C-alpha cells in the first residue's frame, strides 16, 4: 500500500489548481492514464492478445506496417479520451486524418496527438514499448481541422509518455518540470516515484543506429567517431553506445541516467529531413526532455521552435544531455559554414556523397 503517497490525480490537482481550465486538463491526463493502464495489460499478454479482425501488414498513415497491437492500442486511446468533454479532436500515427469527438459527447478546449504504441516492432522480441502523447490548445470554433494541429511544439500545454517494461511508468510534464509515476498494479493507481527528473548535463553514453553510418552527414559522423575513439581521442574518455530502436525506451534511459540519442537527418532518403514524426513523437519527447534540463534539436535548430506543415511530417531528432547536444549542434554549424574541413576523415573527402559541395 502507498498510504499518504502522491497519486497522479493528487499531483495534477496540485500542479494545475491555478491554471484556467486546469480541471479539464487534469481530467484529460487522467483519461490518458486510463488508456495507458489498458494498453499495459494488453502488452503484458504479448502473443496471448489475439489479433481479432485487425489487419496485419497494412501500412498506417505514416507508411509503417501496422501490428495488431498498434490498431488495438489506437482504439483504446480514442475510446478512453473521447467522452470526457476535454477534447475537440485527436491525431494519431495510425490515422490519416484527425479524429473528431463524436457529436454525442461534449467537446472541450484541447487537442490530443499521440503515438499509441511506439516501438511496436519490438513486441515480437519482448522489448519495452510505449505510448507518447502531446496536448495542444484548441481555440477555434466548430470541428478542428488538420491545420489546428499544426502548432509549434513550444505551444504544448502537456506532454509525456508511458513505458511498458518490467514496471509500467507514466512520465509527463505540464510545463513545471518532468515527473515519473509508477503503476501500482495492486491498487490500480499511478504513484509519484520520480519527482523532478533531471538529465545530467554531461554524459559518456550515446545512442544511434550505426547500420546507417554510410548515410550520415559529416557532423554526425564526426561526433560518433570522436566518441568511438574514447580516451585515445580528443574527448579523453570512453563512451558506451546503446541502441534499442524504441524512442520511449531510449528517452527513459536518458532521463534515468543521462545520455544522448540521435536519429539524425541522413542521405538514405534525401527528400526526408528525418524519420520521426514531429507532432506525436519529437514534439512531446522534446518537451519532456527540456523540462528535465536537457536539449532537443534537429542538429540545426530547436525542435520546439519548428512549426509542422503536415500532420505526419517527419523530422530529425537529437536529444539528451545538454552539453553533448550543444556539441553536435556546433558540429552542424561548422559543417554548414565550411569550418569542419580539418576534422573530416579522408573517407568523406573521397566519396562524392560527402564532399562539401554536395552538402544537403
């Protein structure tokens, strides 16, 4: 039992009591938590959760192959959050267009953007997955359109994620720091267990998908090469490399012990400036990270300053410990202004893909 400990509902009342519509925002986040509890139970069943009528192998709105749990988790969030009178509409990775609150329900002043099951490709191998969400203000009249969701990340009023691992945790911010809650399965409540999470400014751990190394831009290759050189290189210390292929799991590790995560722009698919979805992945994670004292960048600018142009727009994401993200941003500036030539390996000068005149 956790008598006297702070539950999610109590925490939200304390955090939001002075905010206009704070009660509605608290109610919405409690509904999100209810969806998280249901998804946690489904993911815990693993292969025991039947696909039912769910189509497998069908691309979602972002072009990724849907897993059965993707569709089920999406429906869970919609059903848990549509009825409470806090929302005007929702946007999901799994839906082509915004989902409007049915006319049988009262509408409210907020919009919810979410990835119902981040890292779902890991479900088959029993690696931690999660749910990511972003809350935006809706100031329009009538039904929201796609344009209403296209707000810069700095306008978010709340954001967070759930991680389904050995324990289920909900990590969120309402603009007053980043806080972690652990689900007590015996009583069905989220309990505040990690108040005021802070990302260490310095780190010796980085995460990147090294299989894409041949497609990296020179500033990213420069940074990773320095980390790999360890104490024999200019950094003078050894670094550890991690890669889980789950944004939620990567973020959680960084919040717990520091680090830097990179899913940078590369030349593998030149028209794309990144791989992660801005609205319901990069923006909420960036808010969580910044509220914990970290930085979140494209390499060339702050994520939260970027105004999306489309519902499923993708973007590069480099986030985590402040000093390392700032260093990577500096390497991008060096590259873009031609000041990185002394640092670029001859490998990059020999291949036209990486020549300075071929920069993208």
